């Protein structure tokens, strides 16, 4: 990952030594991976390199829109990418990915049939992608600072905390951030307004949702999809619309630093977005055999369990559950209760024309004009 290269040096060195000892042919084995930031264990890539003799070139992004832009442009140079399932669905319509040869994935049977079934609405027959990690989009907050700003009855279990202008105005001074993820923020706002989070009506985006976001805009410090982890952990901000695992990473970083910052995560009672991130091989991948080796490695229960333990995201590997730390496995922010699950919603594939409307509206919101 971008902010963890030093942790990989030993793994890279081990891979190089292995390659040298195995001969020149092994030294040529390379894999290019493009994943979300802060979305893998520090041990995963070094472990794979040591086991396989494949050198991994690992790059990161922090929004589906960035990944999609590269994929649509073609010739990305990547062999494994990690799109969210709702984006995967429309990318499949463009023929971007190659179908999986599951005979090359002996660990495929470790996957959770229920998760595979949920993904079928985006990838019929689970033909092109493998579930990686999944979570919800909710609220990360500094317990003490929010209480100081809004009192002991602060609505931390409701979207009112961040989507009610009068509340956000009181939180402005301690720092508020929103994800730079228009699809998710608009869906969240529409759901809060009692509208269909998957609305196909352009007016819902350019009208009601944008109107509310523009009222909130003066009190939002920034829009970013990874910076908020450290800012929450360090106490530089007090509230973030963010992803469950990221917020819980912030909580752990604060605890490790013993800086007195108490971070919590809430899945609001009105319901929240659940997203599933997947592993796929681009059609123009040049290192396909190595890609399959990496995917199969990630399907090993202990490997993916270690990732869930390190990044605080649930995974789609049923066989891994017994290896996941009990504190992670029993955390309702990571593995929601059945009652919470019933209120979660998943985004559908939208017409590209709606994207343009949403992009224009998002540009207006971010600029505040």
C-alpha cells in the first residue's frame, strides 16, 4: 500500500532472494495490483511474494470513480483490481474484465454462499469477480468532542448527527469530513430524505439531495476518502461520514498512540449503505497466471482472516470466520446484527446519464457554489 511500503521491504527482499535462488525465470514473475488504500494486511503481500516468488507492484486508489476512469481508458497495466460491486456491474457491460477460470482457484469453495448470492445481482453467476471485503457506510465520531458540542443526548445513532444542518454547524469547529464518493453520499442523503437511495430521477440529485448538501457545505472541512482515518485518530476532526473498517482503524490507531482520543462507529437507525468490494482481472492483464495465484492466496482462510483483523472489514470467506479475532468477529459495526442487516441497502447499476447529473451536482457541492 502507498503508506506502508517500508513494511514490505523485508517481503520484497525475501522474494528477490527466492527468485535468484530459483533461477532467472522466476525473477521475471511480476504482478500489478490496484487496491483501495489501507485495505490489506501489512503481511499479505510479503507472504505471497515469499510463497510464490512473484514480485508484486502494489498501487492504491481511494474512490471507485478513479478506478473506473483508468479501467475505461484501457491499458491500465494492472492484473488485479478491486472495484465495488455496483461499479463492477456496469463495467461488465463494457467488457472490461475477463471471466474467471475457477479451476485455477482451488480455494474458491471457501467463499460464503450467502455473500456470493448477494453479489449475483451485480455479477450474474459470479462469473467475473470474487468477493473480497465488505462493510457499511456510516458515521465515525469522537465520543468526547461530539458530546461537548451537542450534549450527552447527541444523536450518534442517527443520520441527524451529520445531515441536520443545525447539528453540523455545532460540530464545525471540531472538524467534519465527508467521503469524496458521490454515489454513496447521494444515496445516503436520499435515504435520509425518505427517497429511494437508488433513485433514477435526475431531479432527486440536482434538487432535494443537492439542496440539503449545500446547506451542510459551509460546515464540512473537506471531502476525502482516506485522510479522515488519521485525522479522526489524531483528534484533528471529530466526525466523518466514512467506511466502517476505516473508522475502526482510526479507533485502533488512537488506542495504540494512547492519545486519549475515543473513536466510535455508528450504523444509523434510518439504514445505511452496504457495499461489497470484489477482486477481478482486467481483460488486458499481462500476468494472468500470477493473478490467479494471488487470488487463490487471498482465498486462504488464514490469509483473509488476517486482513480482516488488520483492517477491520468483514470478508466474503466463510471458512475464515474461525480464524478471525473474536473482538472483530463479534463487533456489530463489522458484522452487523440481523436487525441492522435488514435496514441496509445495496446500490443498483445506474444509467451513465445519471452519472453526469450526479457529477455536476457533486462538483457544485464540493465547490460550495
